[in-house]
C-alpha cells in the first residue's frame, strides 16, 4: 500500500507550475485593468490545480494498466506501474480531482457565463483521454498541442474572463508564452522518456520527431516564449521584467542542446520548472503594474 509521501510523489508536484502560472498570469492581467475579483481567482486556481493533479493520476493509472510504465523508467513515482497502489484507487484519486475541478468550475460558470461549463467539460475530457481510452491522443503526438491550448490559452483567458467579463488583446498575447512554457515542460519530459516510450509503443511527439528535432523544438519553444511576451511591452513596459528570467533558461538549454539524457534531463526538467515559475511571476508582476 502506497504511503502518503508516495501518493504526493505520484501527483508529480514538479508539474504544478503548469497550473499555477497561467492563473497567476491571468490574474495579473485583470489587476492591471482594475477588474480583479480575488475569490474568483482562487477558485480558478483550484480548478487548475485539481485538473493538473487529476491528469497526473489519470496518466499513472492508464499507463500502468497498459504496462507502458516499467519499474526501470526514470522520473517520478509510478503508483500503478510499480504496484505501490491498487489501480482502482489511483483511478478514484484521478476522478476525485476532476470532481473538485468540476465543482469549482461550476461556481465560476454560474457567476460568469454558463457556456464555461462546455469549456470545463472539454478540459476534463482532454485530461482523461491524454492517456486514457482506446485511442489516447498523448500516444499520437498531440499532447503538446493540448497542453498549449488548455494550460495556455484556456487557462489564462478563462481566468481573465471570469473576473473581468472580457479578455483584452494583451491577455490573449500573454497566454501564448504561458502555454509555450508549459509545452517546454512536456517536451523535455518526453525527450527524457523517448527511448522507453518508443519501446512501449507510445508515439509521443518526441518519438515522432526524433532526438535531434525534439531538442531543437525545446530551444525554439523557450525562445518563442520570451519573444512573444515582449510584444506586450506595447501595453506596459513592465513586461520587460521577464528578461530577468533569461539566465534560468541557460542551464536546461545547455543540457538539451548538449545531448544530455536520462537522469540528467530530470535535472533539466526541474530547471525548466524553475524557469517557468520565475517567468510566470515576472510576467504577472509586469501585467499587474500595467
């Protein structure tokens, strides 16, 4: 039976910046336009965190019962694949998280716009079918696209909309680098797992592109995040603060561009998470000061 610490490790806490950063960026945007509603911001954060943990447990369950998570794989704890937890309990944990996200999202929809229920339903469906179902899209190379849409465009714009009632153009622009940074986390994660994923039949984007092209994609995604964010300087020069996060990009870029693999990319994944948090915080502050 898995311990509490193993359940926490199975939730993959290093991935949580994927949910924290977009809500922070969205809230920074509404602070900047004078429309912040703090209780809605907190509910939006609850939705994002619950979805993130839910999809992590769902991936653990789906990969585990398919046998694509072997004990020799590097990376975070696999509860199902290693037999630490009964599969149905991991599945229950996933859907409990989805239920929490749905409840918090329902409150936001009722107090904002009913059509947001469709967006929330789409997010839960996307979370489950990433590795769940008979034809998981995460095994077909579409994971990065889904991450960009739901942890970038939807999360940032949704956070802005439920508070302000509209999304200014610079809110949409800010959603792009936010989504790209979430994509960078998945790219380096899948780069690390590329050899074992290929053996297990998981046709992730990294497997489809190959080693060299995936490394180029990682560098391009990070570069794009900085370049796109600077277009918001037209609204507030404070967004230029994101350049202070640039030194944090050097270490993971060197690892990836230098051909490192396995355990070394676990360090790169952690460094990418730190970059994502710093970039997100600086972008949030810049937007809020605007």
